[in-house]
C-alpha cells in the first residue's frame, strides 16, 4: 500500500525481503521488531530506487483511456511542489491539485495514499472495531496541521497551506495505519500522544527542509526509536506502588 503501482515487481520483492528478513526476523520475529517493517522497506526502496519510488501513474482523465495500456506517469503532488520551489517558483506560480482531487484521489501517488476519503473511512472502521485508538492519529494529524499552518501564515509564498499537507502524500495513511502499529508504538495514552506529536512535527520539518518531498516514513521511524524511552517516561504506576 505504500509503494507506487508502477514499481517493478522485483523491486517489491526486494522490499518484502528487507521488511521480513532483516527488520522483523533479525530482531527476534513477530512482535519483537523495534521499527515498522513496511516503512523500513519503503525507505530502503526510496534510497535504492528513487526514480521508481517517486514516479507514479497519473489518474485517468477520461473513460476512453480506461483500456489504454500505455500509462502516463508523473511526479506526486509533494514531489512536484518540492521541485518547483527548488527552481525558485512561488506557490502562486505552481499549479497544485485541488482539494477535491486530493480528497477523492484524482492524483498520482502510492497505492494507499491517493484517496483521503478511503483512508478516513478505513480509520473510522478501525476505531469502531477498537483495533486502534484515537490518540496517535489525532495528535499526529492535528500537530501537522498546526505546525504547517504556522509556517504558511509566516510565509505563504514559500510554504503550502495545512489542508494541502494533510491531504497530499502519505500523512493520512501514516497517521492511521502505520504509526498505530501495536508493536512499534507506545503503550500508554499519553505516550501515544507524545509519539503522534513528534511524528507530526518531524513530518512537516522533513517536507519543508529535507531533501525528500515526503517525510512521513522517516518521521515515524525516528519516533519508533524513541518508543522505549517514551514507555519508560510514561510507564503507569503499578498497583500499590508509592512514589
């Protein structure tokens, strides 16, 4: 779900071997890995095959092209924004997808990040089934919204607005499906909130200051490394324990 549909199959196999053979099994198997295997594999593929990982099929513009096998690829919205800003253009000169296209998924991107409405529905279902809690998704998304909003208010010529940052790229799939991984996220409610806040801040910082247009994978992996420290700091007091 976090790789482009145009990625060659053998690169996907390499990513799977990295996720399972190195990240998961090297730490002792299921439930013992420190880092999210899917995100480590994505970062590995992004570094190893940057062009294939940052070029995605563009959406079909008409019904006549549904059965056309000659697909057209292009950069993701975040990639296009990053490139054109680096060329000296301002946001007013850059043509970005509309909020409607971002919301419904009429954009290029990885399989699981192009439709905000589908991700939101999936998140609501996970919350309803109590598979995840609200702490990480809400703190992650809210922090990213506030932080990117501050940057946008300070310099709207250089920084995109917070709605674009939330709907574009992998922030929603990261906040709802990746950061909430039970094995690699904190155990307590306050720990989850701190974890989500850290992910939100790092995501926006990497997007606006880093070399890569997307910062979700890097942000979550960095915060994965702090999970043992967060759990120790917010460890619940045992019954009968006196501080």
